[in-house]
């Protein structure tokens, strides 16, 4: 067996199942799950129709590089969305089976775990795939904490030069999971400068980029930041995106990787052996999705309505900032986060994710402790009911009302 498998921590939802073991919630209260970031708005009909219309395509083996029409649709969307002057669909775009598998497999492509001290720098808290990808490639991780006093910005300048010198890959999540923070241009330029100085690759996870609350101010993406910085060809940079959140199709498993052509050429070699080719009907459905923006704006409007109505109500009892993007509230708890989650589930049949499960102890602190992640992915009515129960539970704890 691969001994590196023993280095992996249990996945957050495995921990949550263990935390809830033996708990019997009140059956009179319907179960509401705010723990999992699984979009639950309806899948657009145009995507379902495109999938059905191309169903005969399941009779053929797909190619790893994907159909030209799909790469062109992705490149066209990226250029429209981010104002890019150029993105070659032949060399700078690859379709992937959702961003999750690509974020993992990309690390296996670019990391040389045989080098002493090979390091991957990750935000903290973080999406656990980053950690697993690094460990299974033979690297170690260095966590950079998101601190509330910094507006949840990550102090990349605080990473020691000796650590950067060993770094081969930096994962960035913007909009961030779980804080909802978006990197600005100056922050991107600082990361580009560090990548140039130390020679590491930046992997930008942008799967939440289309869940934002101001149509006039969409989140800045890494490719746009690179273009604004004069970085022709996006050197040492790849970005990962997905239809799961944007188009409410988490089960479709469809996304993209785009950026540095040299990196993508090597990634394609890996993927040819990895066996991660997208089925023809899924590609057809994806083309329909990338070419339509109407359903995406409607989806955003639904999220905006929920967050406008519910974030102030949660924040009145559990301090939490309005996120810049994504669909999470990162709320502070008056008691330890695991105790809060277990008791909330037992008393109100509402599941939330303890923040400590998505963080690691770094610099003597786990930045997820005494926080919970609330995924407002269900309907407004169901999320409202969940918040009603959450507030009632918090009041029973005797927690004071949060300062305005």
C-alpha cells in the first residue's frame, strides 16, 4: 500500500458523521443541512436538454483534450467574463471533470516530491483537496492563516524566505472558501512577484467566482490580474473553474483549467494516463452552459436575496461578515465549534460544519476554531427556517446579542 495514504486526515464530512454519531434529533423538526456546499437551486433546463439531445455520444470514447467546441466555449467565456485580450483554446484551456479532480491531479503533475523539503503553500482554513494532493505527491504543506483582524486576508509576506525557496506550488482560493474574501490586484501582483523570485507555480481555485452580490463588480480573477500586470502568456499560473456552482450542476462534473500553455501541455500528458476524459454528452451540456449567462444572473439573484435577508439575522447573534462572494457565512460561535455543531444538530436538526474541521493548527492556532461554516445553498424558505432555529438555539445558550 502507498504509505502516504496514512498521512491523510479524515475528510471533514467523515469527522462530521463521527461527531453526530449517537445523536437523535427531534423527528418533529425536518432535517436541514447547511454543512455541505452543494448547490441546490434547480439545474437549468437548457443544460438538461443539451445532455439528452447528445445522449448517443455515450457510444464513443471521448478524447482527453476534449472537443474543440468545448475548449472554444470555455475560452470565449473566460475572455468575456474577465476581459481577456487573448486565450488560445488549443493550448491554454483544458476541460476537466470538475475542479476537484483537477486541483488534485495538477499537483501530481507539477510537484517533485523527491526534492528535499518540497513544499506546497496553502491558505488556512482550506479545501482539504489541497492538503491531500500535496501529501500524496510527496510534499509537505505550509499553512498561511486567514485572520479576522486582517479582514481574513492571508499574510503571504509572513512566509519565511526559506519556505518560499522550497515551495513548488501555491494554492490560492479566491473567492475564498470559507471566508468569501476576494484577492485584489495588489495582492495578486505580490504573489506573481513571489512566484517569479522563487520559481513556484500558482494554482488559483476560482470555483466560486460566479456567486457574488454586485453585478457591476464581479470578483477579480487571476488571469485578469495577470493581464493587468503585463504577464503575457500567464507564466507560472493556472486557474481552475467549474460549472457546479455557476450553473447548479454539481453532478455533471465539468470544469476547466486555463493559463500557462507549457504547464497545461505537461498536465495533458498526465491526464492522458490518468483517464479523465469528459464524455461527449457532458461536453455538449457544458457548451450550452458556458454559452449562456441568463441562468447565471438568475442564480446570483437568488443567492443575493438569501444573503441580504439572512446574513444580518445570523450576524446579530453569531458574528459574521457579509462575504464578498461564494455562498458561505463564516460565523463565530460562543462555545467550541464542535460542541456548537453537535448540540445544534441534536436540538434543532440543523447541520453545520465546525470550522476547525477545515483548518489546521499553524503558528499555534487553528483559525477555524470557534467558527462554523453555513452554506446557504437551499431555498430561501428552508434557509430562513434554518436561521430561525439557529438563532433560537444561540439564544438558549445565553449568548449575548452581537454588537452592531
